[in-house]
C-alpha cells in the first residue's frame, strides 16, 4: 500500500500535472494545443528534436559496435591486464556524465591543451563543439553498458553450442555471424535501449559541449528556467513530447526482445584462446587505446585540479588553491551530496526490498500495477522528472520545491526500479519454502520477512544499493532543475562552476566525486565479491 | 499436544480450476498418515491447506474440534518438513533448530536441553555448529526433521521429504523418520508418490487421484484388498481380466472369458448371477498347474530378478481389459519346481483367496468387507 502511495504521489500525480500543463494556455489557463503547435511551427524548436534523435541514434550505433567488439575479444581471447581494463571501463561508466564533456573541452576546446599545442605547429584542431563532441563524449561514456551486458551474455554461451557448430563444419566468421551474434542479440538490444535512453536524456554533455547544437533536454531546461510568462507550459509540452518518444522506443524494444528472447545457461563457458603475432598486437593496441580514451577525462580532471589558476585561466605551477576554495565556498554542496544520496539509498533499500517482496510473493492486480509503474522511471528523462516534480509540488499544501526532500524524492524515483528489479531477481532464487518453514515454526509473515527473507536478500540488495548511491552522487539532470542555493549538490556545483568558467574549482570538485565513486566501487566489489557491475 | 485432524468437505480452487472438489478425511491422533498418489493429484495441495500455506475455498479443517480455516499458518503450531528441506542457509545447524524455540521465548537453559536432546535423537549432534551448505543431503534432512519436531507441534507435515535422497539413504531415513515419529508420538501427515515408501512407513494410507481420495486403509489392506481398479493398479502391479459371475446353489463362481471358472468364497452379497466384472490378479497370485486347470497363455519375455523370475505373458485379446502395459507373472524362486522359457505355452491358476473382483467399470470392489474408508 505504501508503495502505491509513494508512486502515486510522486510519479503519477506529477506526470499527470505535466500533461495537464502541457495542454494549457499559459495566458488564459484554457485547454489548448497551442504549446504543441508552437513547437512544431518553429524550426528552432523542432530542430532540437531532430538533433536529439540523430545524435542519440549515432551514439547508440557506435556504442553497440565498440562495446560488442570489445566484449567479444575480451571474452574469447587472452588480453593482458584484463582486470585493469575492466575496472577502467567500469570507472568510466560510473563517473559523472558531464565530466567527459568538460575535460574534453579542457583538452580540445578553444583554449584546450591539445588545441594550443597543435596551434604552435600551425595545425588547426577540428572543433570539439557540437555534434562531433557530443558523439565522442557520449559514446566513450556509454559503450561500457553494451560491454557489460554483452560480456555477461557471452559468458553464458555454452561452449557445446560452438562445438556443435564446428562439428557441423562451421568456423571463423560464419560461426560468429550464425551462432554467437544471434545468441547475444537480445542482450545487445537490451543494452542498446539503456544507451539510447541515457543518451537521449543526457543534459550535462550537450549543455557544455553542444554549443549551437541544441537537443531536447537542453531546450527544455532553458525554456523552463527562463521564467518569462508562458515558458513553463511550453517546456511541459516539450517534456511530454520527449516522454512520448522514449516510451515509444521502450515499447518497441520490449516487443522485439519478447519475440526473440530465450534463456541460456552454460555448463561450460567458452574457452579463451590466444591470438598471435600482428593480430595480437593490433587487438591489444585497439583495446588499450579505447581504455585510454575513456580514462583521459578522469586523469585530465585530476591533473588540472592541482594546477594554479587565475580566474578561468590555468597558470604555471601546482597548488591546492582550488581545493581550499571549494571547501570554503562549496562545503555545503559536498555535504549535501553525501546526505541526499545516503538518505535516498536508505529509502531505496527499504522500498526496494518490501515492494519486490510484495510483487513476487503476494501477486495480485495491485502488484501488477506497481510492476508497471516502476517501469516509468526508465522512460522519463531526469530533466523531465525534475520539471514534473516542480510543477506538481510548488503550491500549498504540498510545497516541496526548494527543499532537500524533493531532491531526495527525485533520486529515489529514478533509482528505485533498478533496485526493485535486482531484488525481485534475488527473491525468485530464494525458495519460498524457506519462508514457509519459518512461518510453520511460528514466526508471523512480517517477522519472517525481517528474520529470514530480508537477511538473505540483504547482501544482493546492498551491492545494488551501492551502485545506486554512486549514480545518486553523480546525478545532474533532475537536480539542476530542482536545486536552490541551500540544496546545491556537487554535480550541480561542478556544472555552475564550469558555466562560470571557473575550471579549477570544477576540476577539484570532480576529483572528489571521482575518488568517492572509485572508493564506493571498491566497497561494492568487496561486498558483492564480484568483478562486474549490473546497472 | 498432538491432535486429530478432521478434514470436512474441503474444496480447493485456482481461479476456475478445481483441484480438490470436496474432500473428507479423519486423521487420528498420533497416527502416521500418508497421502499417496501420482503427481498432480492434489496431495501436496491438501497438505499445504492443512499447513495454512494454501487458502481453503470451501469446507472446514479442524484440529480436534477447533476449526483452523482462519488461523494463519504461523499460529497453527505445525511442524513442516519440506521437499527442499528449506534449511536457513545463513544459520548454523543449531541455530536452525533453535529458531522456532526462540520465537516461543523459551528460557535459555530449557532451550539448550531440548535442542541437545533432539539433535541426539536425529543423530546430528556432531554437526551442530556447521553451516548447512557443508552438510550432505541426509544430514540436512535430519536438521529439517529436528527443527520441525523440537517445537512440539500439534501435527507434523512432511512433503516428499525423501525424494531428493539416493535410494540407500532413502531407506535409512525412512526408518529414522518412523522411529522418531513413534518416539514423539505425534500426528503426522506424509506426502509421497513412492508407493514402497508409503507402504513401509504408514499406519494408514490415503490413495488420491484428481483431488479425490480413492481409498483409505492400512498398507496391508490397500495392497491386498484395493477398493477399486485404480488403487489395485497404482499400488503394485495388477493383471486385469474380463469375466462374469455365476451364482448357483449357494455357491458363487467367477468365469474368465475363455471359460475357465473358479469358486469364490470371498465375494460380497452384491455380486449377482450374470454380472460383468473385472478380475484383478497380481503377478505373484498365479501358480503353474496342469493342462486344463487355469488360464492358458504364452510366455513372451523372462527377466531374472534374483528372488523372483518375472515373465510377461500373452493372452487372447478378448480375455483382457484393454490398454494394459503388460500381463505379468512372478515366480518365487524359493518355491519354483521348474523355470519357464520364452515361447512356452502354460496354464496358470489364480489364487481364489487372494484375487480381487471389481464391478465392470472398475469403480468398486465386489469383495466381502472392503470399504472405501477403513
């Protein structure tokens, strides 16, 4: 019941008010299609939709190619320093999304390190801004999704399948195309959906590096904070269009995957082989180059955080000035980040476990509704969620805008589905007879849940919760809409510092964030005893 | 402590599907009662209704005179042993056994005493501090049994507890369970699909089919005087022949389709002259005899089993009830005068005292004193 209330109040009601305000004329408050007409009349607006679509599709295709190829070689061939490569890939996936954009600007921007260095030799570095920049940053950021998904699926392919193909006379590239690829296609599609949704919803990257290349999340944000008259309703209309697009893609993917899905469980995974000579060198070179490209943003940020700065310009010499400045000026942002994410994590763990329990063990029409509801956050981009919450809760009696609570709520809503899904997966593996045994011995169902079920779920749920915590501290797209001076978080602070061109402080903040992320990941690996991450 | 269980016209439905259409049974205080039947017959469903894990759509279940329909499972004071054992993997053996006692807020020293005793009874004292994953199947089974019994439940419910063990261990655990049950003297409902297990362990057996109890009786009665054709073929093997009754001069005879007739003294009043019947003969109820005495048949296969030799036989089709997997004769090697060979034509005489006669549709026995519920 509680979860129905939570989802109803903080998801359905806000979404409803979003759609209502999208169909309202700001001046008169009457029902009208004016906002939508406005959007499709002006090229300036509808171009952003086309842009979003082009860049998202390109990112998805590139990420699928890179991620799948990487997974293929990493699983089937011996790669030196494989575990380091994997950890780097995971770090780049979990790092704050916009750090990539920002540090590529530091490298290849107008006054970037590389640009200036090349300019001394009279070479013009191609512009990093716009479409190419977004494509570069988002691809490097998102291919790890595909990698993790596909590598997992590859491990589940029974080597007997491959041997069967070989015994039938199939080998080499045909084996890949006719056996391996079809086996991992559902997985690739699932990964591609994650990439698509993330790329579509990403706000920080295009905001920083996109410049003239407008995409929808940026457009929604700027129309929304641009508090001139009717803009809130117009932004709501754009948000509604975006939700429509993402849900269409979501349904489409579900439909395709449902038709193609099958389960695999491997008794004997495929053996890793070894490549020799030139092929081996090329493979290693490609993998290392890719990992280097993914790690450069992190390294650049850490490096520049120790540089002396003068306003927005880095000067010679090293110092801790940037760190001292952020602790003096932005201390609350740092503590806010940890407090909000930890509060959100606690709520997610509690809700995730109880709701998962109810939906898997006590099936009813009610739990079916919850099941469906929890899919919503997949299709609602962060900035849209931010707007919906603001629109819904900026009036008495439910005045939440500007409070810490609204940010925590947005974090919970965004991450809960993931925890729910993993909790349900854990529950399906726990035999119900364990609970029945406890009940038969006289423990009430509630007591049984806490003494038996929860205890056994906890390790799995906690490791998922750590990942949620990491994404929460790095969250930007909804917080940037919901924050006020007192509830600023680190990622919002980095964003505003970058906009102010205060690169030193931004770098110092990013470094703290990155190091926190890595620490949390180490804890995750310890807690879960695993070497991979599922998101 | 221990109670009698009254199952009174109980109904189980899943949506529109009726699993148990209305079942009545009385389980006596302290007895070992087994529900036996093919998979999907509703035996586990019934057990879980008694336990409180399945809802009851109609009728009543009573412990002694108390209706328990609306008492939640955790307040019914039942002990349950699961097919998968359901040992809590995060607790040691001792903690598993203590679990139910802790919930009952038993004082520490009394609890220790009880746990020690039960660990000793099921012979797992030496493993008490181990985590369950380091125990063998048989040891886990003992933990499950100890955990269920230690709380002194009103009834002990067991759902195919031995099906995950290997054959030898199964026999060993079977007698262990039986022994412990007698020692504690607790009403026990046991579910199994293994007829040998049921015959060896139970005080009484209820044979179920499609949610309906076919017969309730002691193992001996179930085997020797089955109530209907289903029971006679489900428990052990029975060869089914077509025949009819002849009644003359205070004597009743049963006549096989080939004309062979034998005098019966065990038939009930109901058996009337000219009535079509099914004659059920177990493989060990034949004996070889002289030509002209008994039914004539041909030996088709021969399997040597040590104590017995098993032959499968060929009869003219019109003599048999259709759709039987095989017609068999078991020859006891201890009393065998001579062995038969494949291809031999022989005369076999059924033992008139032992064979069973059923009405033509197989639904009832025509033997004296055979009742559905004993």
